[in-house]
């Protein structure tokens, strides 16, 4: 076994054991390269690339924690990029299928709607209800960040996290969980 494969097995074992520093390290190591690659190859904005990269790391983390991924036979970076590439293709297919034409958008935007504040209020109520159903620490962390406008440093201090990188990683997991709740809610047709 090569030293690189041994190191990768160690990383996977540490993540499975709950060592969040490893996932934070992967995040900081590959984030900028990934954003550049996704922007160049797929013309994604920085924000889109960052969202996909975060989702990729959450997927990687979940696969390890659930025992679905115990070893890989190539570099972790290559594995992460393969996951991300699949997510990007899905995103691009979805955008192409559901993105309205500019004419449709302009027509829709020009129509005055008195229902818009009502719709936004209803969506906010749904999000607050789904957030209330979340487990801790996610419910508190997301509330502090999105509703109370706490900084990452303030959240780390308030929730006794080691540093802001740990808060960011936990926030990614929480957002992923909230996304699953939102998708499940809307698939049921409860809107």
C-alpha cells in the first residue's frame, strides 16, 4: 500500500470516528482550486461553485459516516471532483429545464401582484416551521446565523465550538438537513 492510500484511509477513519478537523482541512485545501475549476470548466459563479463544493463535502462526509464509503482507490480530491461533477451536471440539466425564458420572466415581473407579500410570508412560515423541527445544534445554529445575524465567531463562542471552521462545517450539515426537509415537504404537495 502506498503512503498516499494509507493517508487517505487514515482520513476516512478519522472522519468516521467524528474528527471534524479532517473535513475542515479538506474544505480549506480544495475550496479555491475547485471554485476556479468549476468556474472555468462549467462557467459557474463563485457562489454556485461554492454551494456545490459544500454539498459535495457533505455528501462525502455522510457516505463515510453511514459506512457507504470505507476506502477509495484514487485521491480524495479526484473522488470529490467526481461527486461534484455529477452534481454540476444535475444542476445544469435542472437549470436548463426549469429556467424561464427572458420574455416569460419580463412578462411575469411586469404584472403587479398584491399576493407577493402574502406568498413570501407563507414561505417564511413554512421555513420557520421546518426549522423548528430540526435537531440541535442545527436549529439553534441556523437561527443564530440567518435570523439573528450572528457572525461565525459569535456562533463559535456562544455554542462552544473550537473555531469558525467547525461552525462552517456544522452549518453545511445543517443546511443539507434543512434542504432534505424542504424537498420532502414540497414533494408531499403540502404547499
